[in-house]
């Protein structure tokens, strides 16, 4: 299998000072009571958290702790105190445990390695990466969320194009390719509204931007709030057409969802920590202004379907 790199691979060779350090390493058994190098607190709560994940100790995912070997032969554990505690829980009578031993020149070098491993050299999983693996592992909560994603014709993707790297709907409403959304934003708006609002908002945005490979969470959330709080517009053709016509007109001026969202947020006041509702308020303010010119609907009709929520937002954002 060919390993695909994402980004400009030429930059890997751009620094002539980069080297390959052939540091001798070996995995072998060491004393389970090996001393630690500047030990962090080994917290029972953290060990319990690890055990809870797999309902106990799972050797298949347990990784040997890292042990440094100084020039005089002294061995010290410098990364993996909680893994040591897990091993002692699983094998209380064992006097040894597997460890990966790395040769170092000084204790200062051990601390430098610790920082690289735990701070600067480790890439945490993104929420999307975690979610894809949760769905693949058949986690019940993740699978339930995936079902709602499918109902919205949306997906969460690792962005690699590899088999199994996309969960949710494998096609958009108007595209043969997946239409992605960030799972954190999707789950947040699902908690605040309900499934029908998400389905209406997704269809609405995909109609306006049929060639877009993803949905902007901010404007999607704003539309979800509108469909949730103005539920009658989903079936009222005149209201839906007025909103649709306005979005199509502004979609020509603001070519991306992000630019359009910024425009509506500015119209809605751009209050810090109220981004989604500012966008929603900006949409309703703009629509109120536009219908006076277009005559697509009367002011009383607008008030009937949008007025109450517009007043609520005005009060919240005051």
C-alpha cells in the first residue's frame, strides 16, 4: 500500500539541518518498581478512567512505558506512570513489566524528550477523528448521531478519501460526493434544537450551495435555530420561497457560506459568544428589509411566520 501524505511533501526536505537520529531502542522487561524521572502524580481517577474505557485492562491497547538508560546503566521511567499503574492492577504479583528502553546521555536529555513526547511532538485526535472511530467501533451514542447525519444527507470525514474514512451519508442531496460538517458543531446544534430543524437547514443550504463539499457550522446552526423557532415556514411555501430567494441573491454576492455568514453576523450585531444567534438575527432582519422591496410577501405574513422569533432574538441580543 502506498502511504499518502497530505500537504506539500517537498517541505519535509526543506531544512538541510534535519537529521535522522538512529537512537538504539529495545523492548524488554524491567522492574515494575523502577524509579521515575521527575514523576507526575499518578492519579487513581486517571487509572479508573483508562479502565472504564475497556471495562478493565486490555493488553491489546496497553503500550509499554518509556524508560531512559543513562551512560552508567541507570534505568528510570520517564513516560508512562499511569501505564505502570495499570500493569500493576492487571498483574498484582508480577515483579516485572515490558518497557521500551531508550539510551540517553543525561537527565536533562530525559526531560527534553518528555516535553517533545507530551507537548510539542504529539498530535491530539480531533473530534472528527474520534467520531469516525467511535462509529466504526459501533459505539451506541455515535451510531445514533450518525443516523441523524444520514437523515440530513451529511457526513463526518477524516479527509483522506480512504475506505471507511467517512461516516454518515456517502452522498449529498445534490452531489454524488459526501457533504461534510464538523461533528462538534453538529452535535451542539442537535442538543439545542431538534432533528427536523437540522434536516430542513441542511436541505436549504445544500440547495443554495449544491457544489459545496461542506457546510459552514455557523450559518447551518443559525438556520437550524430559525427552522426550530419558526416551524411553520418548513411547510409554508411563500415563507420558504422568500428565505430561499434572499439566500440565492446574497449567495451571488457572497460566494462562500463563510462570507455569507459573516455578512449576516454583522447585520445581527456581532456580539461575542452569540455568533449563531447573531447570524440568525441578521438573516431575519435582512429578510424583513428585502420583502419590502421585492413584495414577495406582506409584512403581516412575515410577522406571522418570523416576527415572534425575531423579537425574541432582539431581546436576547440587546
